[in-house]
């Protein structure tokens, strides 16, 4: 949404320029504070991001094999794609010559 602004006079141009500069400055301050908070959280050992859908023990059990992917996914309450992603990640790290 863009509002039509009549910038016929230099005074209006000056005011618009000053307001744009203040908005950019304020956005930089917000970004700086956010990054500072993230660095402080990482420094104190906080885990940032979304939690895993499954526990580590559940992930190990899910990739063992021998059972249909859909039934494993249903048992843990996750999507089938989640189980496939776990299997792919496991097989990639097990291949020789691949960096983990």
C-alpha cells in the first residue's frame, strides 16, 4: 500500500527525508539489540530454535528398521517425512568418505 505524497515543496521533502532516516536508525537499533540478546543466550548455553519432534531415544528406535515407516510415525505422532528425514541423515553419516 503506497499513499500518494505530494512533495512539491522542499520543506516536505526535508521532513520525509528526516522521518525516513529516523525509521532506518530505529530499525538498526532493534536489529542490534536482537543480535545482542541472541549472542548472550548462546553464550549462556541456551538452545535456540525449534525443539525436536522426537526424543533422542525415540529417534534411535525409529531408525532401527524392521517396521513400516507409517506405523513408526503414527506411534510417535510425527509425519512420515520426519522418519524418512531421520533415515536419510543416518545413511549419509554412515557412508564412507562423507563428512558428518
